[in-house]
């Protein structure tokens, strides 16, 4: 179940990163007007998703699981 959630989270993270890069490099007038707020919003979404994706792909420590049992 954890790997399925990791895959879904990674796909969402890749999409968010693509949109974040788009905000930085776009020339669209509407986005350029409010670029600073869009950057803050995009990074506040992207950074936690990156951390979550990395945490989900990190292998579990089996020693801790055996001690709890």
C-alpha cells in the first residue's frame, strides 16, 4: 500500500514541479503580474510534496519494526 501511495504522490509531485518551473519561465502577462505570489504558492506546495515523496520511497527500518513486536 505504501508503494502505491508513493507512486501516486510522485506523479503529483512531478506535475507540480512542472507547473512551478512554468511559473518561473513563462512570459504570460497574467502570470507575470502576480509572479511573486505564484512563486510563494507553488513552492509552498512543491516543497512538502517533495519531502513526502522522498519519505515514502525511503525503505523502512526493519530493526525498529522487530523491536516493536
